[in-house]
């Protein structure tokens, strides 16, 4: 059986459903700025030093956003099917990114170039709303992650992640989940073993 592939029109509709209602004309406009990208597993989508010029929508696949601290990789975000990612500071300041983004699975991604998005948002109120809601969601996710690692115990961090991102927990390598939750792989193994017993 052949897998159904989403068209840019499907993606425009999905974004409109998730973030803002749109007229046919606005859907046409949104569809016209979407840039499809097929990414192989292990491929870098954004490298350190790149300027992030897009908001990315993952149609299918899994990515991780990470940076280096004291020579160690730290996973900051894990993104799955039908979610958005971006390097927000680089995107808005137009400065080189400290963050890198790697595909953990073969991915189908749609880029929304920021300059195009901003220019069409000037004339389309619903695209403006979509843009704002995407940014709000991104900031909220960052805050949720920051609070998770600041205030929750290791066990609660893992349980919350299982609730919020069940697919990521199933699909991402443990070493990256541990890094995202700011614990060692050994601690994560212990936490997982104890949650299976509970």
C-alpha cells in the first residue's frame, strides 16, 4: 500500500486548522510560501553558525535541537510529527545560531521563510494570527521545558514528558531523552524502571 503524501495544500490547511481560520485566498497565499524539504536521518537541518531564516513544520519525522556546553551536547528540544521548531533568537536577531537541529528519522519538513511570512501577514489578518500563535506556542513550550527541569523531580520530569510527548518517548534514543530532561542516561534508566513498577 502506497503511503499517502501530504501536499503543500494539505499542510496549509493543517496549519490553518491548528492556528487560525483562513479564507481560500489566505490558504493560497500560505501554500505559496511553504518550502518542502526532504531530510535524511542524521542530516543537519541547522548547523551552529547558520542564521535561522525559517519556521519549520514537521509533517513527518523526529528532530532534536541541541547545543554544546563544556564540550558536551545538550538536547534542548525534541520535535515530532505535526509540530513546529525554530531557533528563535537567531530567527529574530538574524544572528548565527548556537543551536543545531538534526533529523533523528527521515523527515518531511515544510519551511515557512520568515521574510515571506511577515510580508504576507501585513495584508492577511488570519496569517498574522497564525504567525503570532506559532510564536506563542514556541515560547510556551520553552517555558514548560524550563519549569520542568527547574521544579520537577527526575521521576516527575519523565512522567510529564510521557504525558506531553508520548511519541517522542517511544521514538527518540534514550541518550537524547535523558539530555532533554537534564539527567544522566543511568538516572533515566532507573526512573523508567520505577515507573514501570508503579
